[in-house]
C-alpha cells in the first residue's frame, strides 16, 4: 500500500491525468445510466397505452411524423432514434414518418398536400427546431385540413424558442440549457398526445418591402446583442473565452453604428386592441371582394356594385381611441430590437434596449423595455442589413433603396399540444408493472388510458 502512494507521488502528473479521466468517465457513465433509466420508464408508460385492446375491424389512429434529420447540426436523427423512435413504436398508433431532409424530388407543399394524406391523419408531430416549424407553418395555415389538426412539437433542433413558449409555468428552464439534452422533456413531449392539452399560438409574419413572400417565425432579433450571440456560436472552440472575446469585439466595432435610418422614425408600433368597432369595420373592408365596375356603371356613376360592411348587433360598438394610432419609441437610436410571440392573443412583445454593455455573460442581464404591441415597423440601416436574425438565422437585405420591415401576427393560429404541467416521472411511487393494470389503477397513477387521445385529435 505504501508503494502505491509512493508511485502516485513520484508520477503525480500521470496520476492527475488518470484521475481526471476516471472522474470524467464515471460521470459520463452515470449520466448515461440515468438517461437510459428515464427512457425505460417512459417506454413502460408508452407500452401501457399500446396494450389497449380494440376491435380488429377498427383502423388504428394514424399520425404523421415530420422529421428534419439535418436539424441540430445533423444530430437530430441520432437523438430521434435513441429517444423518440422507441416511444412512437410502443404507443399503439399507426405512425407514418416522413423525412423533410430527403425531399429533393418533391417540395414541402407537395409533401403536406398529398403525400401524407391529410384527410386520413388525426395529428401531426413536428420533430426539429424553430426553423423546421417556421418552414412548415405557411403550408399548414393555408390548408383547411392541416390547420384543424393538433400539432405536437418535439424540440430536437439546436434552437427551440417556439417550444419554450409552449412549456407550462411549472417548467423553469434557463435559456442556456439545450432542450434536446433533456431526456425527460423529449419523452413528455411525445406522451403529450395522451395527457396534454390544446393551445392556440400565432406566429410572427415578417413582411419585407424588397421580398414578395412574407417570412413566418417565432422571434426576430436585430441589433447589438443579437450580433454578439451569433459571434459566440462561431467561436465555440474558445469555450468560456468566447464570452469576453465576442462582447469586446462587437462593442468596439458595432456599438456606435445606428440600427435604423436617420431620416426615418426609429421604431413605429400600434397598441393592441381587444376588438372594438373600428377593428371590426377594418376587418370587413379588407375581407370584401374587389368588384370591377362595368362600363355603364362608370358612365352613369352608379354605386350599386359598392358594398358596405355590415356590423352585427352583438359586436362591441365602443371605439378604442388607441386603435390604429401609430406611436414611436422615445429613443431614436436603440441598440437592440426584439419581437417575440406571447401567450396573450393579438399581442407581440417588443423588447427595446438602449444601454450598451461592454461585457455580457447572460442575456438576462440586459436592460430592456418591454412593450405590448399589435404590429411593429422599422427601417434597418443598410450597413447592418445582414444582421437581422429571424429564428436564429440571418436574413440578408441587399437593396439600394430603404427596406421597410413590418412585423405582425398571423390571422390564423396553430393548434398545438401543450405538455402536462407535471412530468409523469415525478408522480411515480414505484416502477409500473404490465400485468393486472386496469383503468382505476391507471387513474391513481395519473396515467390517462388510451382512448383519451380521441379528445385531442378529433
């Protein structure tokens, strides 16, 4: 024993390296063991739903899974195979998986329109990040069939800000924590088909004057701190040093550059309205069809073809004085503009930052002014036109003329499935057994039986 300690003391460098490797290996093995334990528990819960008996004449409920294998730097497929795929095979549903990254021959519109057979499916599962949801959102909102289907989002992408807005209040997850590393969260999002609830969430509709098609997203960032975050992602190999390097570099190069054009108002917005008489008239006027007047109607100046909006009797006839009135942000030179969706209907959260910090480690340290708005309009500086970040992706606005950027909510909302407020793994007293489980025992364990999915997907 004395010789062992003497050897360790004489070769202390090798001993230190060996101890560090052993400590790292033991921690990695323990985390992997706990992750497999969590997967095993949720597979048992999924098997409880899958063992529910039904008549041979009945067709199993069909669900379409839209998988973006290239999400999260091509790691989404491996995460899906380890965690999500076993659960989908055990829940007792007719699961059809469609790869979004292998659709070179067909477009997303053709995939959602014909290939997945929208009339036969009862729910959609989107596996990916914010970019995956934003790319599929316009096709889902335009389709009458798909817009009425409940959508389950599984956050396997690198950035999942949209999924964070769906989390119940009981989940307190920091922004730096990556959701795809949380095994419990991934499993709960799959089983939300059985014990979740339906919520409606709109998306941001970003309209640029130099582009014909709008962009759908959940967040928009433009300014000093968003450039800092983008630089940190590129400097990942510096580890913890990426925070001071990115902070001081952006502070020295971009802190004095104005975000918006000097001859335009910085940020123009309108306040949200719950629905007054003026809103109703404007909605009906925009919905009225444009009828071409005939030659005789123009000759005799007839007004018979003109239609006037009709107001129903049960509509609120009060007029909101702030409805449709444009306001301007007090500070003419903001350094950061951020627009995000909220849980409140017909409202966008506009975050404006005025003070520049030379060093920022956590985004929660940023001082900002939050305003609830209906829509936002601003004219970005052409020198910073490639710094607009929509769902963590840069948008280039190469144009000689000033570009107007308008942000508003979509008219339709996505029908999404929200997870249960308390995870199933916290409710268990002991691992469930597969034998002799009836409906009363399942209710005691707060596990919903198989047929409850019909309340969500019908």
